[in-house]
């Protein structure tokens, strides 16, 4: 009986993993269009933070853009980071020292409504830009008050 129960638990686990993988692939399907993504960058007074968007979801409906961008990159001194931008949350976060989602970085660069100052994303097709980003660290200390973000999600 224990072997059958263990086998059932393993099968349920495998099935759940396959379903999650399927959901993940569905959720990221719009990004397959952006396979030939150009390098995107955050220009700061400390230098250029370059990253490649691996998730580039841009949905427009009724004049409202819902934009979610994620991807790994490197700082001006070569440290790895993970970039996240959400238009809905009006938040931009760079997790320093990590290169994937759901990591818990000890150091962050942040901007947006909750962290510093609200920003506006200007979208032109799959090209995005934000001027005058007010950047702070994980403690809220000022880093830059005029950074510029440019994101290229590739051709549609």
C-alpha cells in the first residue's frame, strides 16, 4: 500500500510540474516574438546598466498599457543583476548579485511610486523609455535623480 501511495504522490508531483511548466510557457508566449532582442539599458550617473529582456509583455487595451519586463544584466563594474519593471505597480527594481526571478537580493536599486517618485513609461510599439527616474537603494537612500531607461523588446 505504501509503494502505491508513494507512486501516486510522485505521479501527482510530476503532473503538477508539467502543468506549471505548461502555464509558464503560456504566460511567456508573447516573449517568443522578441527572440532577437537588442540590449536595453539604464543610464545613471554611475554608468550604464545593460540587460536583455527575457520577458517583454506589453498589452494595450482601452488606451491603457500593461507592461511587464524582466531580464538579466550586468552593472557598469560587471556585477550580475536581475531587472524588473511593472507599469501596473509603477515600480522598477534591479536585484544586485542575482540573475534570475524570485531571488532575494540583499542589495537593490529601485524606482517608482512606492520607492521614490512615480514615473511615466513612453511606449512606441515595442520600444519603451522612461526619463527622469529617481533611483534609491534598498534603504531608500538616493542614488540618482535623473536616470534614463531605454528598453527594446524587438520587432513585432
